[in-house]
C-alpha cells in the first residue's frame, strides 16, 4: 500500500484515526528526526481485539484482564499501530508529540518523544512479526522520509535502542535485515 500524509492535519489519508488524548505539542515543531519501532500486545501475547486502542485512549477496563491493573494508570500513545494483518491505525498526528518512548536517549539527545515518530507493531519480543507488518512498516517509513526532510533512513531505532535496560521491544523476533530488504524492494 502507498500512504499519503495530509499536510494540514498531519494525518495519513485513507487510514483509520482514533484520537488519543495522550499527546502534546513538540518543543520544536519542525524537529522530527527519528522513527522508533515498538512492539505491543494486550494482554501480553494476545493479538486482535480492542485493548491496544483502549489503552492508547485511556479506556482500558481492568475487568478484561488481571494484568491491566498494572498499566491502566499509564498515559501512553503512539503515532501509529500496525496490526498483525497489516492494518494501520493512527492515534496522534505526526506534528504532535506522542507519549511512546518514555525516559529515552538517542545519539546524545534526551526525551525522544520530542523529536520522534512512534510506530507500534502488534507483537511480542519472542514471536516473529508478520510479512504484512514489514510491508506496511516499509511503506510508512517511505512516506515519512519523503514528508519530513529532517528524517533519515539511518535514524530508525527500536524502543530497546533508546531505552536500553528498561525496554526490550520490538525484541529479537523483529528482523531488522528483513525490514531493510523490504525497504530496498528486495523482498515481498
């Protein structure tokens, strides 16, 4: 799929948008220079269902799973979610600061939320991500690189890279070489 970004709204065209309240203005609106790849499943290891959307919109019901009591108080979001089947959902406009990275550091800069775009992949550290996810992630990266000249392909990192010791996602199951091949048009 080829994505397009609507300039006035900073949203993907033809993509579901579920607004998250968990965002704010970037300190420097034109400073978007990093893409952070994450992995998420709610409950852990379960795919599909409404829980990720509910989590990013502060509507997670602790009665749905006992593990939710540990996270229901958190206020987090991501710009995008890529489901196992490749469906893409947007939660925060790209020109806003999504709350996905937490305490983080990249190339000497603190607070990666200030200058990054967060993309969540539905998955776990241990289970291989799906081909449609790599295809969609590649298409998303390409449109972001085209739209934001301050981004560079060399500035794509995992959550574990910017928060080592604190975060492990997208984990060893994420195949960085496969993403590079898809980006180069050599796979899939």
